[in-house]
């Protein structure tokens, strides 16, 4: 059977590298995810090359290389394809030594046997090789695929299966547990029972993986288009309780049925994740995941002494912001991403008041950074609960029809204006400037002089002598 290949600079570069290696007497194959994607009929973004050539031999064959992992047999080869520089990972066939840190082997032994190299990889669907020499006119005969581990059968059965003994492989590299969940979710596969049992057994050991790598894997799960499935598998595997225990605490936290007929806080959050398309921004994805993280700690059942009372979560936004801050700090998010995620958590309930807001309050709300993400979160929040989009429609219309110079106009009254008018800088300045800006946003003043007159009227004790 002939398999189609989508022409791309990445494919052209990898083919050229493999040809150079083969002509020099070093067998070379496409390896890993690109082979999996080709067999699934998916376009491959990157093409990795595996070869019998040693790192020194690879470096000698190519003029532009980067030695990012030469100790592990990995060299980056840079080639110019047309006007584009393409970087391809080229790795020497190897056998791994002992994994002492739960992430990387302490040493590797290079080999010329491709089968030995495959047996040290993670999952069968990622353990296939393809001979690029058999690519003809953007097609390749599927007999060019080398499969030593049953990867093709597992692809056909839609199964994620570890290569070799599951207990051993997850002991070697703890990150494989998260990767297995991510692959299962993204591809719509099931995790083979023995592999799942091993993940459940070793889940507490995920703490040995760096916070940054855990954050990267979770972000991929949230942004590859199958976030709900990924987090349900994380929950089933026991990994969620280890990496985000704050999310598992949402289980069983009831909500008032008149507003949340869908169920408890965990169910509601999982429904939100269904609204995350592939390619969504990481900040929006994390904002959706964490927007109700304060509810478990603030749950209040109906007061039986008050007929008609309902479940309440008083202060859940403020508590949620504090919990989210701790999560983002723990996972070492950047300052900028943390600020946006916390803003999404902090402001997600403000939509409830949007129709009664003063114009100044509304305009300040609309000018929040990346307000389109606030809109997207609110829309998903509604669709995952009562499905009433009236407030969303109002906010979206206001956002799209209000001109930027109305939302963030140049200030009529600044601190310098107050000083020039004889005011002494101090704590009252903030309130004075806010009062002037409110009046400006609401159209009550149109000049600096009118603004200063308003301040003198509202703050008589601060009036300059």
C-alpha cells in the first residue's frame, strides 16, 4: 500500500540528511512520531532521523550542526531549504544505561542495531522506523516501515502500550506516564490495561519530574484539542491527584441546580475543557481549568433555617485566586502568563453584573488585557451550565462596538496636572485621579479644567490653598 506524504521543508531536509548518511555507509531512518502520524494519515510537523552514525560522524558529514545532546547521541543538523533554515534532530542508535534520576539514563551505549534502539523507546506506536529511501514522488510503500514492537497492530487497535515491561519503563522515565495520557487523549486511543495499572502504581513518583516538564505536558494536554479526555485520564490514572490535587478536590462538590444542572464542580470544569479547540492559548486553557478552583474550599450547603436557601460559594473568587497563585508558582509559570491566568480567575464572575455597570466600570472591564479570553471563558462557563448566553452577547457587543479611544482615552487629568494645580502628592492622589477618570469615561467632563473643578468639589479637604 502506498502512503501519501505532504511535501514540506521539514520532510525535504530529513530526506536529504538520511540520503547523505546512507551514501556514507550509515543506515538512516525516520523515527518516532512522524512515522506514527504518517501511518495514521496525519501530517507530520517534524521528522526525526535515527542512524548508525556516531555523533562525531554526523558532525563530520554536515557543515551546520548543534551539539545539544551529543552525550546521548543527539545532534541537531541545520539545513537551508529554499529560504528557510530547517533544524532536524539526528540521533545515533543507542542502548540506555541505568536511569538514576527518573528522567534520563546515566550513560548510553551506541549501537548499529536499529532494533536495539527501538526497544529503549516509550510506546509501541512511537517505536516504528521508516526507510526514507523508499519515498518516491511524495509516496512511500508501507513495507518501508520497520516494526519490531507491534506498533502497527496497536495503531490499528487504537491502543497505547509501553514497549517492554511496563513497571521497568515507568521506573526509568517518570515523564512517560504523562506522555502516555497525552497520546491517548490526542489520538482518541485507550491505554492498554497493564500499561494503565503500571501508571496507577507509579503515579506518586511523578514528583521526581521537574515542575517545568510537568507544566509543559499539562499545557500540551490543554491545548491539543482533547483537554477533557486528557484530564479524565489523568484522574483515572491517579496522576491528577499528584500534579494538581486542587482539581481532584472538585469531585463531589455540589452546585445549586438552578444555575448548574450539569452536576458538581469537577463535571462543570471538565465540560468547560470541551470548549478548548486545538491551538487555543495556554493562558485561556489554564484560566478555564482554574476558574472555579476556589469552590471546594468555600462550599456552603443550604441553611435549613432559611426556606428556599441554596448552595453558596461566598468568596470563591478571592480564594480561587490565592489557590491559583500557588499552583502557578509551583509549576513555575512566567510572570506574564501568571498575570493573565489570575486575571481570568479574578474577573470571571464580573459578567454577572455587566448590564448594571456604570459606563466607567464597564469600560475598565472591557480594557482588561486579552479581553477576548475573558469572553471565551464566560461563553464556555455558560454553555457548561445553564446555557444562557445573554450576558455574553451583551459583553461581546459592547467589546466589539466600543471604540478603543472611548475605552482607554488619553487622561484629561494626570498627577502632573494635580501638582501644577497646587496639590501635594500623597495617598489621596489615587482616589482623585480615579474620580476624574470615571467622570471622563462617563462623559461628565471634557477638559482638564472641568476635571480639576470636579476634584476640588469632591475632595474639598485636599483643595490647594
